[in-house]
């Protein structure tokens, strides 16, 4: 079975204490990344890796630039969120992925649906962070932690966290790696 993991980077509203220089009254997507993969022992086999910068009408805040590495030029040269979603859906269809998209944490699917005005995925996306918390509880690991912490300090995946955090493609790739690890662990338990 093939899977799709995705991630968003967002410009935060000016009501957020970290982004007082934001010109947004609500969060806006500025980057959409996705990967398509087949689970394998060890690391997943990646069939596609895509990232799109999303054009918004205003510059992004200093905090978000520093956090994500995304520049105003990246945004100005981006595409609309509708175009990016269309590309994501074509990619998912081409590779005949599982109907359940994977995301780290909860909220990216909601933010994506809110911004485009329709449900991008059929049903809710699978929260891989929640799946990890079940595994953590069963194995006496700490529940808390972001994606990078879980990969490096909790699961100790080979090669650690790959890439720079807070890039939608990098975070989608690492979400897929955690999902792949957990699938393999759950399969071991079923084969006993």
C-alpha cells in the first residue's frame, strides 16, 4: 500500500505574540509539502517528494522567516493554495495512495480544508503523533515532543531527523519515516 504524508507551514496572525509584525488577521498557508511512499523495513521507499510555496498578498513576519527559512521572494514566486492542492490530488491519484493522509499532530488537515473551502482528503488525516503516543505508552517512552525530538531522542531512527525542521517537505518526509517505523513495529507485534 502507498501512503501520502503532508505538512503545512503557516504565517501566523498578528494576534500571535511571536508575530506582531504579521499583516494577517488569521493564519495563512505559505508552504505545502507532501511525500508519497511505500512502507519498507528500515526506511520507507519514497516515490514522490513535492513542496510548493504558496503566494499570499502580504510579506511574512520576521519570526516565520527565521523559523521556516521561507522568504518573501519565495512567496511572491509561489502558486495559489488551490493550484498546490490540485497538484497534490493529482499526485495522490497517480500513485493510488491510501485514502487516509498522514500528518504530524492535528490541525494541518483542518487548516488546509478551511483555506480551500472543501475537504481535501476523504475523512480526517491520521495523526502520526497520536499514533506515536500509543506506541510510547506501550513502550514506556515519553509522550511529549515535537517531530525532531521523537525521531532523535525517543525512537532514535537511523540518520536522526533528516533536514531542517519547519520546512513542509522535510517535515512531511520525517512524518513518513515515523509512520513507517510504527507500521513495522505494529507488524512485529501481530506476527508473534
